[in-house]
């Protein structure tokens, strides 16, 4: 199913295909044939163009979201590295135990 995600100002910040039905106030169902409503405002069931100054805020929000995603990806990578190191240490300790603690 295709949805437009709107922010607190009712402006579309994402156009997504999701695996199932979503029921949320900020998710507006779209048909596959509809043009993307990105950067448009949802007013009483209709998509309206947004003034230039409002679009600047959308870009700023998008940049913040992208920065947050990048930070989360870095944290995930660091956590994976730590898990790998711990797994190696556990394996080394298990091997020492199996060898009689030598």
C-alpha cells in the first residue's frame, strides 16, 4: 500500500510503499496512479502547493532526519564491531577452557 507521510504542519515529507495497511493520522493513503505529493500540504483531503518559505523548512527537516539516520547507522556499525570483538573474546576463553585453562 502507498502512503504519504505528513508532518505536524500537514506537509508531505515522504511518499512510501508499505507492506500492509497503516492506520495513523499522519499517514495518508495514496493510489499508485497519483503523482507524488512530496512538499505539498494536505488540506481537507486535497494536496495544495506550499509557499517557498515553507519548503525551506521541509528541506531543513529532511536534513535533520538524514543526519539522524547517519548517526544511527554509525552507532549500529560500532555496536556490531563491539559484538564481534566480544564474540572473539568469548571464543578465545572457551578455547582456553577446553584446553584445560592453559
